C-alpha cells in the first residue's frame, strides 16, 4: 500500500508538471504579446513548483534516486528555456 503522503506528492507533481505544457500551448493560442508573456510566466512558475515536488520526493528517499535526479535535471533545463523565452518576449535579450 502506498503512503498517503506519497499520493499527495504524486498528485501535486502531476498537476504542476502537466501545467507547464498546457500553459505553453495556451501562450501560442494567445492573441496578444502580454497574454503570450503571461502564459509563459505561469509555465515558469509551474516548472519551479514541479522542481519543488521532485525535491520533496527525493528527500523522502523513495523511488529510484537516479531517475529523480534525471527528472530534476530535465526540469531545470526546461526552466532555463522558459526563462530565456520570457526574456526574449520582454525584449530584454
């Protein structure tokens, strides 16, 4: 049987990680530059939140630590790409 805390972490992780792509897709459907920028900002925050939940799961020392580290690394790269996009959108790059 799964630990109830792990269930909560898993649900939060799924919610935050799926929000990243959903908000990027929303950005591409936006009709204004401001809307586009706002959706990318939300995606960035969701990526940061996803990293938080991965860190929490890692600290619980459950699951494959190598896979968790890989996911953290991937999430960090996604975060950097989104941050770079936000700077480009805002004309600061």
